[in-house]
């Protein structure tokens, strides 16, 4: 990282200088959701917090994902959705989230959602309170894992719900991060790599 600036502020500056790319032209065919990409600092490095979904949720059963969910009519904005869902799913109070910016939209393959991702810095350690109905476990992954690229596989076959998907996937501690979650992380990592003049792999 730059000597004078740590990862969250690099991300904030990058996102504040660009306009998130929307997914357009889909009409009402796709549902809309928002997620929070929680960053935190522990042991002198930055980590990303993911959730492992239960097998009882409506969509993306058992998958590794970010806290988030479907945009409801009462939500004032996609950001409000992301913060509300993070509170409901992992007990992360919105007052404890420093929002760093919004990423490009992503589309889920298996459930036909357009996802609006937001990056947020959170305190750590934190007394998370996970939803028994929605979250089976929390997964903490060092950001460096994504920067190195050693854990990533392009067009990796992932079998989900009886269907084989060819997807970008990251592996960490026996878990597979794939689909829209992997693509969102890849987009974020690409921005950081370009800023730090690190090699960028086209996928």
C-alpha cells in the first residue's frame, strides 16, 4: 500500500472519482438488491467480511456472499438497503459503518438480480449478531488474498443446485467465493491494483 495512505482511503478516493457503471436495458425482468462489502483492520492488515448463507434462505442457499438483500419499497436508496440488511443479517449497526463508495452493478446468474455493491469500513473486533435464519457462519478473508490472485480461478466449474456454472472463483480455507460476489471483488481488486501499479489480469 502507499506509505501515506491505507487501503480504505485509497478505495474511497478511487470510488469518489468515478461513476458506478449501471446495468441497464433489463426493464423489469430483473430484481434489484444491494450489498455491503465490509472492510476491517486486524493484525496490521485489512480483511473482507463475508457471510455463508444458510440452507433455508430463499436464494443463494449455502453460498458465500456479502451482507445484503432485496431492495424493499420502504428503503430510501440502495445504500439504505445494504445498511439495513447488514444490520438484520450480522447485527452491524449502520452508525458503525464508514461508507467509502459504490461499486459497479453486478448481475447474479442463478437468481436474476441486479446487485448494487457498497464498500464500508467497519470497526474490529465487533460483537456481530448473526441471523439464525439467514447466516450460517462468518468468513473473514485477508484482502491480500485477492490482490495476489493465487486463490483465483477463471472459468472454474462450480456445481450449484444441480447446475454446473463456469465462474470466476476464489478459494480460501476450504470455501469457494464465486458468482456475483467473486465478480464484485474482482472489480474492486482491479481498481486497487491499477492504483498501486500491480499486474491486472483480464477475466
